[in-house]
C-alpha cells in the first residue's frame, strides 16, 4: 500500500507519550482498530495503559478503503475528511463498529489516536492575543426579561457604539464565543456589540419561579425567538442587526421571517432552512455514563483542520463545561422543530437584509444547505467561508472577519 503507516508498536508508543491522548484514555479497557483496505493496525488499552494489538472486547473499529484513509490522514484533510464523524456524516466511505456506549466514552481517545498518525501540516498559525491593555473591551451585566410567564435574569456583554448588533451563540454554549469580535475597533467604532447567554447557558441562570430541575429541557422556537425580541425591547435597541451561529444561524432566518419589522438585517452563520437528523442517534450527549469529553471532541470534528488549535480547543472547552442537558435540549429546535422550507420565499429582503455565511468544513449546516437557503430567499446573499468550520467566530476569527466585515460595511451603507 502507498499510505505510510506506523507499525502497531510505534503507534502505541506515540499515543502513550501524548498527554492529550493519555487524559482521554483514562480508565479505558478497550482499543481502536483501523481497517485500511486489506490491512489493519490496532492498539489496546488496559485501564488506560496502551500497548500494541487488539483486545477481545471493547474495540472501536473504523473501516474504509485506502483511498479514503489517504484523505483522512493527509496533513490537511479535504472537506468532510478531517475527522471520522465528518466522514460518517457525509457518507464518504467510512464504516464504524463497536459498542455504541464505548464509542461515546472513548471517542476523544480514538480520534486523538488517529490524529497522531497524521503528519503535521505546514499551514502558518496566527493567534491574535497581543494587547497593551489590561482590560478587554466588553462590559457585562444582567437584565431581567419575562419569558413564558417567568422572570429570567439574562447575562450579556457589550462593547462599541453605533448600530446595535445582537450576537447569539451556538447550541449548548454561551456568549464567550464572540470574544474576538469585541476587540476589533473596526467593528466597535460602528457597531454596539451585545453578546448574550441564553437562559440555562453560561451566566444566565434558571428562573427561581419554576421547578426546571424536574422538567425535560427542550428548546422550542417560541421561547428561543422571544429572547432576542424581548432583549432588544428591554435594552431599547433601535432596529438592531442580529447575528447567530448554528442554532443562532437558524434563528436568524426565523427572525427574518417572523420579525422583519424589528431587525434591519440578520446574518446567519451556518444557516439553513432545515437540518435533517434524529436526536435519538446522539442521545449519548446526555447519558449518565458518558462524560462531557464526548460532545467537546465531537465539536472539534466540525472545525477546519487549519484553524488554530488553541482556538479549536477553546471552542470545545465551552461544550465540556455547560449544563449537561443544554446541548441535546437545544437541538430540539435545531433538528426537530425548525423548518422554513415552505415559507422562506415569503421573507422580504426589502424589509430586512439577509446574509448567510457557511463554513467549508461544516458537515452539519453545510455550504450546500446555506446556498439552497439563499436561493430560496430572493435578495439574500450567501458566501462560503473557505478554511473555516462550524464555529467561525471562535475557531478562526481572523479568517471569519474577512468574510464578515464586507457585510457589515454593506449594512452601514444601507
């Protein structure tokens, strides 16, 4: 075979000497096996101690042709080949077998093991963290708004002056995803950025007037839409712009359809008219025997392989630190409820500007879905963000701003 692979002893040694893998493989009794064409390599773990070869049980198997594995193990994998779950979702020729619960519990270890086979890429990485200021720009506070008959204490951070720009985070996350935008004076000189945490997320604590701890958390559209609408009214925002990502990207188009009179424009990151899926297929996201490592590492598979690793890890960190039911519950709106396919043509872009940005490596809200949405909404714009995944504002802010700033200049001009 032409694909250069380590032998099993070399692979086991690389894993055993890698701090990220060792942490992910703690307590593991199992292993990972790659079937590459007619050949296979495997490593096993006994209580987290790694060696070459297979075990009788607990193996996570990934099978595909040599051609597919050449793409998966390339220094810079092409679209939908940057991680196994992306390849499975895109149906490009990878098969997975093994116990479903084992897979969820040690997914992070298996993916890191595969990652350690991949040669390092030579793409330059830029981290924009240098500053002469002791304090970052945003200032945070709380505002009380009524939602579904209860008082909710909503946390938000704000910086800048000018046109109000409401920022909605992704499912299971919070407003810290937008932190890089707050430090860009080209934005804050013309826009007042307001990033808020949804109820049950980040610093927006649950209300004290209901027994939320005894209820199933499912985020429905009526409640979700009410948050930015009521927040805009409480803060007396005049004709704000709304920008959201993932769940927030769908919400952006929802608001354009239902509340065009309140917003001057919406920017839908990873926006779509509908996301197909089945939450039963990802129920391990909220399972008593699965840690938050699983959903965190799954989110890394939605990022681009050229995004700075520090920012990718920061993006996944937020997912590992949220309220356990929040992510799967947020996906009720994302997967089960949201569907604008029959009504998108009714959105009037003479009333509200509609802009859709899709990350090249996003296998959930794909570029194809974003383009289809734009074609259904006359007068909207759509752009594919190359070298970016599902979380553009947090995984690669420098690349994201190259696509965002022309839209904001257009909104100012209009």
